C-alpha cells in the first residue's frame, strides 16, 4: 500500500510560486510523483514548471509503466517530452527566452522506486535506519563538494549554491540521471525543491517524518519550519509512505 501527500507555497519573500508538483497513487502497487522548480525570470519560471509537469504527466499517462521498455525508459521518455515542450516555448516566446526548470520524479512500480532528476530538486529515502539522499544535485556547489573544495556544510551557505549546471528545457537534448531504490514497508520517499532542502537539514526532515506527528501533516510541518525561518524561496514537498 502507498500513501502520498504534497504541499507547495511561494514562501515568505517571493511574490510568485514558480514551483509545481503532481502526485497520484493509481493503485496499491503503482504511484507517480514529480516536483519542478522553475527559473528564468518573473514571467517565465512558473510557465516552465507548469509546462514540464503537465507534459511529463500527460506523456506518462499515455504510456504503460510496465511495458517492455521498463519504468526507467518510461520516465526518460516522459522527461524528454517535457524538455522538448519547455525548450520549444523558450525558443518561440520572447518573454520565456532562457527559461528552464529542475525536475525530480519518481515512478513506484511494485516495490521499486524508479527516480529521475535534473537540477537541484531532491529525492530522499527515509526509514528507522536514517535518511539518505538518493539524487545528486547538478549544481556548482555539488561539484565543489565532489572535488573536496568545500564541505557539505559549507555548501549549504555558499554564495553560489543556487547555480545549477543542468536544467530541463535549457537545451534541445535532455541530460537526466536515473536511480532505482528497493522499497519496504515502513519506508518513505520525499521529493522536494531546494526551497526546503536549503533551509531544513536532513536530520530535521528525518525527525519530522518519523516522529513529528501525523504523517499526513508532515509536508505542512516541513513547510511551517521553512516559513518560520524566513522561507526566501518557493517551497514544495511530496511525501510517499510505503505500508
């Protein structure tokens, strides 16, 4: 059995929410979720995330997650369609020139989570053993951490932490990373934009998911924490519970 919840908010400072998300639990063995964080100026960021989410979902729904290609190929094709749609709009609409969006998506089939990401929106795996980030940020500071130039703690406050090295819609061809994670009863998956992960630590996320209160209210609690700390960016969280 899979349960899911989601929340999105413009935060405490931004005048517009350029994040977008979608989640759907089709059956006890099939679910999908996607979070996008748009960029490209006041007019374009929300358009990029909206187009990406809608095109991704429409493409996914037109396909069979259990077909011969397999879930990773289905995810890749849906993301490629979203990339093309955003890229075309950016090329043809002067107000949208240069726009793009991050994307983190999951397709849960049976007891396996198939994940895809572009940019710095993240997926976390959470259970009683702890919290693990499943995705790698495509960002300047993530590359600096990988090289040993800075520590993960320094990356959280680095002045270049918002610079991403990949975005959906920025180029004609997509470059996404794919992951797989076996799931068990008692596991949780969290998808979020950097408006959450930049403000709330992994250990705080772990505590709220497991011990903070009702699971159905967890996304709202995480949002409330970011708002209490000034929430300088849009905030989106989608939580899946495996029972």
